[in-house]
C-alpha cells in the first residue's frame, strides 16, 4: 500500500514495506476510536469485584452514597468530615468539617445538588454539593447524637432521628418541624423514604446497658405526612441498624446486628402493602450493618462485620456472590440505580467501589 | 618525537574537502540511525498489529460480517429501498476489508514474534550505513542499492539475521563497494552527497512522524499507557465488542426465524 502520489526516489526504498503500518478497512482507525472511548470512559470491568478504593478518611466510614448520575461518591465518617469523591478517578473533590463532630450519615438529594448530613453534634444539615456551603440546619448542637437522616425524593421533607424515641419530620425549605413519629424504643438508627416518597421506614433499638436488661429493636412503616404507623414490629431482639426499600417500592428490608456482639443476624423482608413477613433469616453468623435490595431481582446486598459484601438470594437462602477487599467491618453500602455498582465503607477507613455481578434478569434482558 | 614528513601545506580546497567529508560521515551515521529507527518502529508496530488483530481485529471482522449479513437481509426484504441496498453494499465492503486485513496479517504472523535482538539492530545499521542508495552516483548504482536496501528492510522486519549478514557480505565483496568516496571524490561531489543525505534524513523523519501519528501507532500508545495503569486495554476492547457481536448474532437469528416462518 504505497503512496502513488509521491514517487520520489527516497520513498522507493520503502515502497514495498509500507503495508506494515496500514491496516485495511479502516480497522485501526475504528479500533483507535474504541480505545480512546474506553480510556476516557470510566472503567466497567466485566468481572465482578473491586473497581476502586478511595482513601483519605482517618476514622470509620459510617455512611456512603452514590450521586444519582453516578459521578460522585459521598461518605460520612467519624473523622468529623463528610467528603465527596469523583467516582471515575477516586479523587477527593470536597471535604466538609462543618459538624465539628463525628458524622453518622450523609445522603444526596434526588437531583444530586444537595447533601444532607447528620452528626454527633446533634444537628442535621443541608449543604450545596458543589461548594459545601450550608443551606439549612435542624436540631441544635448538644441535643445528642443524630444517627440518621433521610430526604424525600421530591427534596422537600427531611426525616431524622437519634437518641430520642421518635422520628422528626421537617420541611427543608421553611425549616419547620411538622411532625414527630414515636417509635417503641429509641434510638432511631435507620431511615428510608420509599421510592415514591409516600412512606417512611424506620429502624431503631438498643443493646441492654445494664445487667439483666434486654436488647431490643423495632421496624416501623410510616405515613410521614399523617403520622400514622402502618405496620411495624417491636420484637426484634437486637437493634435494627439498616432498613431499605426495593427499587420498585414493593418490598421492605431490615436487618439487626450490633458491632460488639457476635449473635446471629436476623434479616427480614416484608411486603410493603400488607406488612406481611415474606422472609426471615438467621443464617448470617455475623452482624449485618447495611443492606439493600438490588434492582432487577430480589437479591440482597449485605455488608457486615465479616468484612464482606455478600449478595444473598432470599428465595434459595444462598449466597450468590461475595466481594472481598475490606480489611475490617463494613458499616455502609449503597447500590447504583442500575444495579451494576456498589459503594461500601467501614472500619478500615476506606470507601470501595465494586462491580456487582449481573443479576440473572438483567442478563436476560440484555 | 617522530619526524614530520615534509609535505606541502594543504590547499584551501583540500582543507574544505576534508571538512566536508567529516560532515558527510557524521550525516551518514545519522542517516543509518534513522533507517534503523524507522525499520524498528515498523517491526514494533507489526508485532503490536499481530497482537491487536488477534484480539480486537478478529472481533471487528466477526461483527462486520454479521452486520453485513443483517444489512443484506434487510435490503433483500425491501428491494425497493435503494438506501438499504447501499448500506448493505457498504457493510459488505467493510466486512471484506476487515477480513482481508486479518488474513494478510495472519500470513505474516509466523515470520516474527518477540523483540528485536541487539545483534540484529547492529547488523542492520551496518548494512544501512554501507549500502545506502543515497550515497551512490549514477542511476544504475542507485537502483542496485535501493534493491539491496529493500531486501535489508525485509530481512530486518522478518528478523532474518542470516539474510541480513549475507546482504552485507555480498555487498562488501562487490565492486561497487570499492567505489566509495576516496581520493577521487572531489569537493563538489561531497557537497552534492551532503545535500542528498540531508534531504533523505528529512524524508525519513517525515515518515517516522507519519508512522507515529498513524492510527496503529496511536492505538499502541494508548494500550501502553493503559498498561502502565494496570489496564489491559485490548482485552477491554474485546470485551466491549462482545455484546455487540452477541446482539448482532441474536438479531440475525431472529431475522432467519422470521424468514423461515414467513416461508
């Protein structure tokens, strides 16, 4: 494939060799375009496993979240900061020390523009994701630990709870508290709005502090706007640290566990509509600190003291997959909306991004 | 102290000639280095190409073939649609080109694998230095040297050290080899040669730049960069193509089934 337009003496020597660098059919050009595309796009490893590790926190990571567009990771840590990381690069893009105390939870608003965090300073605060500027504050410093906070999908309602046995509901725009939902036992440790924003799931409970005392826990489903408790259980034998809705809102999840106890973990699933208990397991030998129902299927992602992220099939009661990498207890895990990635954080002070295995249904529809 | 022979002082022309010959020698070294660099890059790209065609190119060829078949299927279903027909023809041409590229390379694959040994590089440089066509005078001599240089290039690319040594030996024993630039070379000739060698170096530099800026070299650069980051880009590319191939396969199957059902 010589260049017929330039028959210079100097080029004749190589005329026979030039095919070497020129592939037919524009194949190299197409391959180059694909290579470039892959290099600028975030890596999507075909195999499940750890994709990236975000290091920087100097104490336990207690809460993690992915921004709706998947570009940012949010973490809350006992090192008194919440941070935002660029998912593609692992770079820390924002660090906020506003609480001045351990940060127990941080979530994104549905438009990804606001961060809502809760801390041991007794406050829940809203921040601009871009700048880290505080835009709203609930509670008062010194009111005791706030364990959790949730933001309704429409971004209007803030639900939060801590040492007191009730869930506080506030209007984000006006700052007005409009309702309190009393739980059987405090502290309130986990809160989630349903995907349609109409329901609120709470988990609470504590371990016995005195000899002869009894550990307990509760799970409640609320209509946060009327304050009605739709159903609930008050007989969990251990504090409920994690609650979740399935992405379609039809199923509710809760699990019990306590970091310093080695008891059997109890994982439950309910039908949201009826409150009917669908499944109850005591199969995990270690406490589960965070759980999610994966999209496009019924599998659960469970994170716990055993340093693992397990994907659990409640139908067969079998572990489908496990993700290993954390070197200590995993306190928090979140799943991307498409179910392909998970983010986790824990005692080893790292945040890790994982490629999840394709669920059978996701694989079928592809 | 040895006694200086009593020679007449060199004339200005003789001094200039010796200066020019020194310059020419330096340039000839540079030229041989360029030849080596170019041939080496070609070899490296060739090795890379074999590798990339085996992983990524193969899948492109498969995908192109499937897509051509799908396009032809669709064109056949609606023969009145000229655009579909055109698309089918384009797809077929592309599939054929990919297939050809793959086949051409697989034929060359056996000839070469692995890095170029230093001895081969040295030998090639020697050959390039000795027989370079730009150093010859007269069209016949130039043609002869060009032919030899092309053979040397081929031997280098295929890693044939014996062949390269034979070329050098034959050359050194041939009468042309003696017609170097010796006492007979006059100043004018030296100046002409310098100009030619400089031109040739510039041409080689251009070729090098072209090759380095080419799709294949750029692809290789990206693969190497990714490798430094612990990524196997070629494998990722292959993986990215897999679902597209699978999709095309499923689509084609569906088209076949439809055809069967309607038949």
